[in-house]
């Protein structure tokens, strides 16, 4: 048998044929691959380039610096300070988040609440987003973290910015505070900054009202990220628009004095520029440290604040509604003069009887013959009962409203109470019972249904002092732009009416027998005019009146009367108007003593005359002088 | 080395003759392609020889030595070793399925001292060798006889079953493709081929139902609609396409690819290495690389057709086709033409077993070339 035969030849030929066929097939496959490359890289290349760029580049938000809040002289009332903090990136915590937190807990103190919050933040964010674990660390704590860093996986020390209130509680009720963003805050707000872990938002006061302005707009850092979202390098950076500065009308020095003067009482005081309505000081004591809310209030601190019967969280100037008592009488006196009762004379015997009801004067023995001037000076109730009886509730209501009572003054701080001025129509609608004459009399001395806020009372004082419809305002400029300030409208009372009331209020302080004479300002040219008031917080029964009304000091604190005072100074050319109330503090008129000190301080310092302040009514249109400052 | 029955060889070659006969042009091409691989491994490591480029260079050097040594060994010796090699590969394959080391959810590795060995890689070469030997002994008429065909199919089928059990779908496909194309080359009658194609068409849905693993099915499904799960199982395909596509005409430049360096590419140093090449060198680079591959394959076809023995022809063509299938499957996979099946790009992807077996295969191809004049009778026995 030959080694090779025809069969070999035929299969060689077949092999060659078929291998050529396969070669063709392979060539076809290569052609397909080449075509696919053409499709991917040339036809769709640009599209894939964009996708690769999108992959690679990630936008990181940068929180802009929050705008400062300044007083009228440019003193920083709220600014930003360095915030040493520790962030945790859950993706990089190789032994898990719990282990990482335990490790951090060995270096700095971490509460269980903090750990819980971190766990929640991590659950709500992508795993490469750094979540704050602890903030506002001391330099020492921060240094400790940095030293232990090699053993803390996923931990990033970071120096951020946080809000700082250098004057603490003193301005808490004006500025409010910032705190962590809540779910409700995000509801109808699209700002991406709100999703930034650790971001703070204004929750009260100016911080809340002007949050949009002081927040600024988010900056963005375009960073190259890897497939896990980790930042490789920064490509470009837009630091956003810093928040705008808000200039207040407040004078920090006067504010500090006022706040200190109110001391530990549950009290409220508001000092206005009597001509323009600028709020120079607005103090409600006790206050609270707004920095606590930024850092995070502990449950104990929160409990202490909410259970305190002096209500540190309530801004009593705006939100406290009190019966004005006798401080209501000047408004009634204006209405009396306007309605032809300028020469009214009444003999006070200590009480008058209307129908079968007896209405008492606080002076049991009576004041004897009383005219308008003396009625204000000695605060004779019987005189104002008679005024009220003659005016009727409708005219009284109109006068009170004209003087700024019974509706919100419209100050820029949120949370204002509108107070209340009753009327016949209201009573009818509310209770279905007609208005009674007795109610008219009680209203005439600022009792009954009447409620006012200290801010409204300060407005009342300013309106009496200036004779114009001054409205309080506290924000002077935002972002370098002065806020519109229309000239106050005239009031529907004659100059004679104002003159008569101012004269009566002057007598309160500066004529012997006046209810505030003992605490008058004696410095020449600085004398104040005022009106005292006492607001009963309990009903005095007939039996008690028979046996003798109990002295305030013999009652428990909560039952004592509120002491009120409205005033302006100097008498002849009023510049400063004030209202002051000490809750349950009528005895000894501490509120008058406070007003004395505050008005004296205000005039001695005289912030309204200082040239370094922003321009006042003289040059409304020009921008404030030292605005901008250093960033 | 030659013995009597095979004395048809015109002369006996010395070692230096053989080295002279080696097609150094082809070796140079292979080296160039491997260098492309080193550059890519250097690039995906962010411009560093560690951890991938350096070991790969050492492996290539070892592979280079294997190539030269294998090339100098007479093809008749390889013919005589074909069945033992096949048997050994099959044993290792069974061993790895039974007691294999678990890696990537699949049992593919067997540990021999410091080396991780993939018996399925060995099997591809062993199968080509064994089939070449078996088919060498059959005339065209013989091949289409049911018994012979049955034996050949069993030689292909048994390892295929064990590889699919590992489970390693990509390698199974290559084994089946290698085997089928060798039967075709050996002259299998169209009367068999046509019904086989029909039955494959039937078998695919069946395999889908009963054979494929969940993760394999998922790969197929996400392949069909990668955007359906762009961050999940479709991630590989989507990101690979973005990488290649974003290269554009001329690419982003060496070391400038962002997809792999930022870890958007899965298994960037192994199966998806070519996406980095596409990103950095663009369409021009990819076509150039395809041409390099095509020239290597062309050499292989030419060597096969110039060999005087059927064993040599089948062996050379089998090795060449094996190389081609690697390229085809890997390239189609990374370009989103077929599902992701886990096949490396030969000479370029990082990996020891693949590098050594590919170089061993080129050694066999070169041996065929060096011994192209050797004639081996069809009915002849073996040394």
C-alpha cells in the first residue's frame, strides 16, 4: 500500500478549499468588527465622548458664605466662624459605619443621638457623600482626630464655616438662629443647598425672614470622580454668590444696655426712633443663646427652655399680647380732644355707677376734680370712664387703630401678634350679644378685651411723639440696597390733640403728683414724657374689694399685675420712643425705672445723631456709608 | 528524531536549521501585539508597570521561550503526544470541576504550586492537537462515517461538557467552534453539516432553558437591552461602549483614557483591556490592531496550506482559528455585539494561563512551519 494515495490528494484539495472559505468568513468577521468600530468611534463618537465626560465629571455643591447681619454702625451681630468638623464617608469606612463611629468615639466624645443622626444621614445620602459626624470641635479635639487619622478609615477632618452670634442671648430675639434643615423646609424649596449634609437654614427672626438673601446661591466644584464617585481632582470651581449682608437699624450698644437693664425679669422693651420708626433696641428677657441651636440643643437644654415660666423662647416684644392698661389712655385722650371733649371736667369720687354696676378708680378715695391734663397725669380711671362713655366704642376703636393698635405693625421679624381692639360689630358676630356700656368703660382704661404687644405700644408712643403714622422697621439695607422707607403719613388727630396729650404725658413724669414723677429724667434737655400702666391678670372680686385689694407682693408671681410704661424723650423734640413691660412686675414700677435708665442712656449716647451711622431720613436715597466691609 | 515510517521527509533538520526556519516575521508581529498589551496594562494601572505590566512582560518572555522550544520540536513528536496531552487536560478539567478552587463564582482554576492554571485553556490546545491527529488518519469518506464522526464529536463534546459545568460559557463556545471548524476542514460531508446547523438552531433555545446559569442568562438579557439596567448588569457593556466610542477617530492619547483610570471599566486589565486601547488610540489605533491580528491569522492560514502533512495542516489551522475565535469573541463582546462571556483578548489581556497557551499554540504553528516538508502517511502509526 503506498504511503500516499488519491484520497490524500482529494482531502488536501478539500482542505485548501475549505480553509479559503473559512478565511473568507474570518475576513467577514473582521469587516463586521471594523464596521462596528466605525459606528462606535466615528458615527457616535461625539455622543460617547459626552457620556464619558458625564461619567467623569461630577458637580459638587459648595455652600456659599452666609451673609452677615450688622447693626446700624456696621457691628457684626451675626457672622461666620471656622468650624472644625469630622466627616465620614461611608464608602471608605472599610470596617463599616458602626465601627468607624466607635473608633471616632474613642478620640472625641460622641453621644448616642449624634451616632443615630449620622446613621440616618448616611442612609439618606449616596455612599460617597461625606456626612458630618461632629462639628464645632475645639482645636484640641480637631488635632486629636488628625493625629489618629491613620487608624480612622473613611474619616475626613474638615474646616468649614458655621454661623456665629458673638453677642449670644442679647440679640437672640432679633436675629433668631440657624439650624439643620428639616423635611418641612425642603417641601417647597428647590434650592439644592438644602440637601447638602450639615447645611443650616434660618429658623427664626431675621435669619428666617431674610434667609433667601443671606443664604446666597450654591457654588459648584466640577470634580473628576471615579466609578465609585470618589473625587480624584478638581477641574473647575465656582464659589457661588455669597449671601448678602443685612443691615439692621439696631444700635448694638443701646441693645446691650437695654438687655442688661431688663436683667432677669420676664420683660420686654422696644426703643424706636420716634420720627422714623427705626427699631434701635428690641429686647425680650430672658433670652437664649442662639449658638446652641446651630450646634444642636441637647434634650435637657430644650426642656429647660420650654418649661421656664419666664418663657425665654418667646419674643415678648412681638408675640406677647398684654392688656395695655393705662398706657391705652393717651390714645383715648387724643380721641377725646378730636371729638370736642378737650375741656371735659370730671369729679372723681373713687367710682362711678353705670346702670347697676359700679366702676372703680384705682384711687379708692378718688382724685377730686380732674381735667384731661390731670386725668393723664394721675391716670384717673373715672375720667376715662367718662371719656369712654361719651365717645362710644366705635370712635374709641377707630382712634386705637389709627394709633397702630389692633393690627400687626409689620416689622420684618416673623411671629408678630396682631393684638386686639374690640368693637361692637365684633362682639355681635363673636358672641351674638350686643355690646354693653360697661365694656366700653373697661375698654376706655385699656382693660377687658384689649390686647397689645409691646411693639405696638412703642409705636403708639412714637406716633404720639411725632404726630405721624410711624411704623416700626428693623431692616435698613440688604446687600447694600437701602430698603424703601416712605415718609410716615399724617394721623387723623389735630396738632392741638397731640399737644394736649404730650402735655399730659409730660406731667406724668415732670410735674409733682405724676405717676412717674419719682423716676423722671432730671438732666436738662433730656426729660422724658410717659404714661404708666398696670394690667390686671386676675379678676378682683367684690368681697376682695370690700376687705381690701390684696397687695401685689402678697400674691404669687404668676398672679401679680403686669407693669407697663410708654415714653418718649426728649419732651420738646422727641427722638426716642419706648415701650417697656415687666410681666407680673407692677409693684414699684420697675418698668419705669428701666425706661428712665434706657432713655437716659439712649440720649447720652444719642445714636441717631452719630454721623458714622447709615444715613437717616435726611438722605434716604444715598447708600449706607460703611457697607460692604471686609468679606 | 525521525524514524523509518516517516522517512519521506527530505532531510533531517538540525536545531540551528530549525531556528533559521522559524518565521521570525511572524514572531515579530506577535511581539508587537504583546507590546501593545504591555502598554495598555501600564496605562490602566495609571502609568505604572505594577501591578500588571511587569508580570505580563515576564510571562511573555517565558511564553516566547515556550514558542521557540515548541517550534523546534518535530511535529511527529507533537502528534505522538496529542492523545496523552488530551487525556491529561481532560483529567485536570474533571479535577477542577470536582475540587476546583472557587474564583469569581466559577471553578476554573487549579493550583499548581505558585501557578494558577486553567485546564480549560490547556484543553483548547490539546483538543486541536488530538483532533488533528485523529482526523489525520481519516480520508474524506472515513470522516463522514458515523463511528468516526461519533468519536470526533465525543472528543469535542466531553471537554465541552466539563467546561460548561465550571461554568465557563466563553471557553465552551471556543472549544465547540474549534472542533466544528476542524471537522469542517477535514472534509466532513455537507450532508452532516447542514442538519447540524439546523439542530444548533433548535438547541439554542433549549440550552437557554436548561443549561445556562442565571448569571449567564442575565448577561444575555442585559446584552439585548443594556440600557435597561445601566447601573446593574448592563454596566459592563454600557461603560465599555462609552470607552471605545469616546476614543473617536484618533483617541485621547496614551495614558489619557479616563474610563479605565476612573474604574468605570469592569475587569479593565483582563477581558476589557481593549476598551482602554480604543479610548486612547481611537478608530485609527483599533483598525491598525485589527490589521496586525489579521496579518498574524493570514500567516497562520498560509502556514497551514503550505504544510505537507494533513496533521500539520489541521494543527496549524486549528491553532489559527483558536486565536481568531478569541479575538472575535472578545472584540464582539467589548463592542456590544455579543453578550459578555468572559474571554480575554489574546496576547493583550492580563493573565498567565492564556498567555502561555496562546504562545504554546503559536509554537505549534511555528513547528508546523518549520516542519512543513515533513510528510506523514495517513495510515501510518506513531512513534
